[in-house]
């Protein structure tokens, strides 16, 4: 685990959304190479099993699946993975779940011979290329799942925790209607690129928080903080 210490020596920080205290940020283990510690990472509440919400939150950030489709797939397969019908995935039941995770992860698809994706473009340097990169189904619009994954990777800067993933998803839900002008439940390319649209708001937020993505030493973690009112307020800063 990597410890982030606030100025003044206090090792406890507070969640920017709910103000709950936390003391560390952990890099997510690779589920293929270190399944035991991946299980422990996903089991963020230390119950000894993975709840549906544990799995949904982490897998949504890992896998290139629309969030609604992911929830549907998890519900369809949950009883198969949860052989004891305990409403949780135990360490003994983990291999079946991992097959699903690895089958839908970008790394696994690349290993099977598909074209590897390039590094995500900088939204500050090229808004159009950033949109095209994260428009995974080439629909000409970003759905909530695509947008959430894009924000997670854009704001990541080293490490990100399950709690922070949930913060991004919550923030996105709060501001979605502001940027989904035509109420299509997606952010179209035109809506994304319009003046004071989502692209300008993300850029303004990055610049105002000094979070422009840059290479960092492998073990240097960075705390993440974003609030829906900050993202919307930054629409007029660009």
C-alpha cells in the first residue's frame, strides 16, 4: 500500500465526496498475475468475499463494456460464479469470475492477437483524438461507461482506488444532464466539442487543479479529488 500524508503529518485524508477518512491509496494488482491480491483489493470492505457492488465498481473501470451491459452480464453470471449462493464471491470461487474479467480486459484481448490500442491521447492537446479513442464502439457518441473509463484514466496520475472510481461515477451522474444537450443519454461528438461542453470542462478542471497528465515515478501516488460542482463551474474557465 502507498501512503499519502497530508501537510502537518496527519496520515488521514478525507474523501472529497462523503468526507469519510482514509489513510492510503493502493495500486490495483494485475488479476492475471496476482489474483490473490486482486481479490483483496476488490474486497475494499474486508469481508472476505466480493459483493456484487465490489465487483461491479472495479470491473467497470477495468473492462471496455458499457455499464448497463456490464450489470446485465454480471447478473446473468452471478449465480454461476457464486456456487454457494452466499451473495458473495469467495476466494475459492474467484477463478470463474477471473475468466470473465480477463476475457473482457483490453490486455487479454491483445494477447489473443487483436490490435493493441495506443496510449490515450491528451485531451488538452487533441480533444478530437481523445473523443475518438474513448468512443470504443465507434458510435459517434460517448455513453456513461465509456465516459467513466475515460475520466478514470485521464485523472488517474499513478494510482486510483475503488472509492475514487465510485466518486468519478457519482460525479458523472450528477453532471450528465448538463452536457447531454439533446437528452440522448449519450454525449455526441458535437456536444463534446461545443464551447463549454464536456471537453472544455475537463480541460479547465485539469488546468485549475494542476492535474495535467504527466509521467510519474512508478511508486508515487497522487490523491484524486473531483466534485460535480467543480466540473460544472470550470466550464467558464477555459
